[in-house]
C-alpha cells in the first residue's frame, strides 16, 4: 500500500482509501478526493510542503500530513494526454438510462416530466422574489452578482459573524432581491463562511437558488448542485465560463443536462455578460411559479449492487415525518443522516429505537458497498455526475487557459523563482502605492482639504464665530478627520492591486508557496498577504483578512498586523534619526522593521501557546486557472472599500478626533488654553509620567505627542515639533531616550483608523484589548532598551 505523498511529480494513482475523520475528511470527499478517483501529483511547493495535485481536472493543494492519510494504488506515469481531460474520469456504468430508472424510486416526484412553464403554483402577487446565489469559489459568483444587480447592491454583515453579506435587486426587476453568499464546495460546512451559506438556504428559505457552475471544472462544481437539488428549492443552473469552453472547442448538450438534472440550465459568460438576460428570465420564472427540481434522487439501483440506493430509500421511509416536523427537505435530511452529519441528526430528533434501526441499515450498506458512509454518499453523487458529464459534455481536447496557467505557474510557483517573483511583485506594489501614485493623490487630497479648511476658517473669522467652535472645526475636524481621510488614496490603490492579484488567482499561489513558513508560527499560508499589507497600512491589512477561511486564523492575523511597521511611522523614525543618529539612519530604520517582525513572530508564538491553541486550518485549497479580472469587479470592490472607509472616518474617527481635540484645547475649568502645557491632555500625560519613567519616556511633552499619535502616527512628529519649540528636541532628550522612543513608537497602539477597522472585524472588546496589549508590549520593549543602555553606559 502506498500513500498519496509517495508519488513523484508527474505520477498518477487511483485512490483506494481516504483516511482521517470528521469535517476534514468530509471536505476531502466533497472536493472529489474519494475512492476510485484518479489523482496526479503536479508539484511540491518550493519549501517542500504543501503539495499540488490534479484531480477531476482541477488543481488541489494538500499538506503532506493530510496526503499521508490517503491510500492509493496503481501508481503510473501520467500519460501524455492533456491534463484535465475525459481520460481522467473513471468510467462508470453508463449503459443505463437514469431517467428510466427514475420510475423505480418511490415518492419524491421524479417522474421525469417538466412542469410546463406558466403553471406550477404561482406565488401571490407582490411577494418579493428572493434568490440565493450559490456556487463554488472562483466559479464567477462575484462577477455574475455584479452583472445581475449592476449598482443596486448594498453590503452588510450576516448577524453574529464578520462575513460580508451582499444583497441587490436584479436589474430592471423591482420586487426581486438576490443575495451573494460565500463560495462553498458542499453543504457540509467546513469553515465559518460555508456555514453562513448553508444556513442561509436552510433558514432564510429563499424563493429560489441561482446555482453558478464553472463549466471548465464541471465535475466538482456539479457536486454542490446535486446537494442543492436535494433541498427541493426551485433552482436554475448557470453554466458559467462558456466562452472558454466554446473557445476551446468543447460542447455542452444543455437540453440533455436539463433533462438529467431536472432544472433549467442556462449557459452564460458572466464576464462577457452573455446569457445573463436569459438566466434572469428563467430565474424569475421558476421563483414566481415555484417550480421545484424534478429530481432529488440520484441513487441508482444498478450502482454497485444498489446498496446505497436501498439504504437511502429505507431510511427515507423511516424518517419522513421527522423531517417534515423539523422543516427539513426529506432527501437532504436522509443523505445528511446517513453520512453522519451531527447537526442534522440532532435536528431530526429520532428516538433511540429509530436511531438504532437507521444505524443498522447504514451498517448493512457499508458492508455491501465496501465503503464507509460518508464515502458511499459522496460516491453516489459523483457517480451520477460522471454520467451527466459523459452524456452532456464533450470536453475540449486542450484548454488554452489551462496551458497558459501551467506556463505561468512554472514561474510563479516554480521551485527557485516563486519567492523572488513574489518579493518582486510585492515590492512593486509597495513602490507604486507608497512612492509613486499614492503620495500624488494624497498630496492632492491634503491640499484640497487644507484649502477647504482655510476657506472655512476665513468664513468663520469673517462671521465672528465663537473661538471655541472655530478651534473645533479647524484643529479638530479638519486636522483630525482630514488627516485620516488622506489615507483614502493609499487604501484604494492598495486594494486595486490586491483585488487584481486575488481575482486573477495569484493569491492562492502565494498561500501555497508560503504555507510552510507561516505554519511554524501557527498560521496558514493565506495570512501572508494581510501581514505584508501591514507594512503599508494596517487598515487595508485588517480589511484583507476577510479572505481567510477560519475565524481563528483571521483573528490571529489581525492581532499580528499592527506589529508590522506601517508607513505612517516612517516620519517619526526620520525625525528622530536625523536628530540623534545622523548617518546611521538606514541601519536603524531597517533594524526597526526587523524588530517589528521578530516581535510579531514572538507574539504569535505566544498566541499559539495561549489564546489561539490548536492548528491553523488544513490547507485544502483549489488553485484556479489564472483569469483576467473584469474592470467592473475591480471598480465595484474599490467603491465598496472606499465607502466603508468613509463611513468609519465620519463615525468612530470623528468622535475620537473631537475627544483628543477637546483634551488638548481645554483646561479643567473648561477654558480654552493658550499653552498646551495647561491642557487636560498635559495633565493626563503628567499622570502617566511615573508609568513611563522606567521606559525612559517620563516627559509630559513626549507623552502628549504619543497620545496625539493615537489619532495618526504622523501627528507624533507635528506635536513634538510644537512642544519642543524653539530649542528643538535634540537639546531636550538624550539618544538613549530617543532609542526608547523609536522602539515605543514602533510597537505601541495602532492609530484610530486601524482600531476602527479592528473593531469592525473583531468587536469592541478585542479592539480595547489590542490597544492595551500593544502599549504594554511597547512599554516592555522600551524598558529593555533602557536596561541595555544602562548596562553599556
Ligand atoms: P468568485 O470567486 O466565484 O466570486 O469568482 P469571481 O467572480 O471573482 O471570478 C473569478 C475569475 O473568473 C475572475 O478573474 C473573473 O474575471 C473570471 N470570470 C468570471 N466569469 C467568467 C467568464 O464567464 N468567463 C471567463 N473567461 N472568466 C470569467
Ligand atoms: Mg468572489
């Protein structure tokens, strides 16, 4: 017996057994890694782990440890046939016509005839037609959603979880609403996001489902389709990426496929906006007339002796009334019960006797079929999919897109080129964002805001507005909110590049390449991008953690990003270095960046041992073909991010700005102060003096500057310039204090914009904790600097 990880690149083998247990194993089965399927080892990641495989014509990555649990046989060299072709699909018994077999199935309305259009059971007029948009990741869901809704969309959150929820009206169709759900591979939830999708269809009961299927990757995509058919909710299948399929000479017999699946199938190309109107008309029709799928039952009495078929129908009779009581679709409940889904089993509320009977039937089936329950059910669905594909799909002999992807991957995930190319790309993005394009727009915006500020100030002066109000508007609003607003261009530009990398399929590769490294600190490869963005600006970095599949990884990544030194801290470094360490600036700034990284590593090791015990999520990820992102998608995303940021700028940040303005402008008699030394802020800073003394920062002027840095890191410098005038800072403190100050500035609390982003992702409690925690870490590090300084004089 060999295991999957023993293959060498280019070798293929047939899967005999899939080891492991629970959700992970179920996920593997759902992705098509099941007994009888053929898998080819494509390549190792540059650091030797994870491994890329080819299965059912798509690329899947697995960690070595997971591959070790998959037993294979029949190892052979991969034949020269182009990858992903029909040759890789195990041939199943296709002589039987599934439609004829339908008659052997009791109940469940699979008589094989369509509801003629226009009848069915129409919904009362005026009822909103709600649609769920469901599909695999990378199937083109976002693209289709943008086509369906145009600009009529709004983003919210699913209650209780930080998963984006996008709703929108289908263009030109008032009274409709479509919800974009997180991409899922099956109805067995694997990540928190997937749970959201499944619960949405089960609990919110949309009137119909629009199921988007990537036709170039049809076997795996149809798996979800099969599961959703079981729900008995009206559904239309959108066969996406038809442009690629046809361009390569492939053919799909759509009518035949409609026949076999029992739902309307509409070929479309979401990115080219082809077929979308037809899709809309079908979707609205099935929703309005509540036309349910005509088949839910895809097991076959001829498949492997019919064991699975008998088992499912036996159980079906047993639990029929329980399913009805629990409000669950029968066929769905049966399949879930048989494959051992705990949530559904509990929901069915069977008594001990019934459970025993069910168990007995399942054991009998496992024995006859020679597969365990989960594998048997997955196999039942894939068997039918193979039949559908064999009858309805003529795959192209060669896919240009795949060939192109493989060429690109030769470089982008190549053993020696992957990491240098990655560094190059990130470097270029940083350079463009922070050196070339960003400052230009930032400057422009800054100038605009201060011009507006001056104008308003003049108007107020002329109108003899109360002095306090004047100060609030000019020093508070325009300085504070205006300063934060100037981040907007950088955030937009960064997201522009990021969304292109994401939509094109490159981010998945980066995760694949970097996974091994990040696993050492308890994270998975996907955390690399947010962490790198942290060097630019914490705000987009925190926002980018949305793409991480597990809540644990997401939280841990968010807690780490602020330790990466953001660009707003550069002015502080520059200011102090030129005053105290002239000529050594380059060295010291590089050192600070390294210190940030080392600190991040130490902190994450600490997290891993304490609050975030356990492993990062297993790395079962698809590497989609590279595709060119559509301008529409990118623009929609930018608009969304900008709106999100602006909303925050005018809520949390506005309030924080006013508070800081108040503290530094007033004394305890609520009189406007002339000298900031008299302000409440200076008083508070005075209280902090004993605390900050061991860190060498026991000077109220420094403390005040640091508190102002809470608004935006740039204001540390501007405040110090004001407070230490006229003799300048170099006369006021020594270089040891400057060193402490540098380290403290590197590590202490993120700015208010970042905190607002963190609060949004993780809640208020975490946001407060992170501020205190980082101040503590920074304080500790500054104390260490003092100690070292004293030791060496
Ligand atoms: P999602 O992950 O399901 O939301 O997929 P996206 O909508 O982000 O699409 C993934 C990629 O496929 C993007 O680069 C799209 O531009 C591309 N894409 C989407 N639909 C089509 C299509 O019909 N044809 C082609 N050639 N590419 C498409
Ligand atoms: Mg998407």
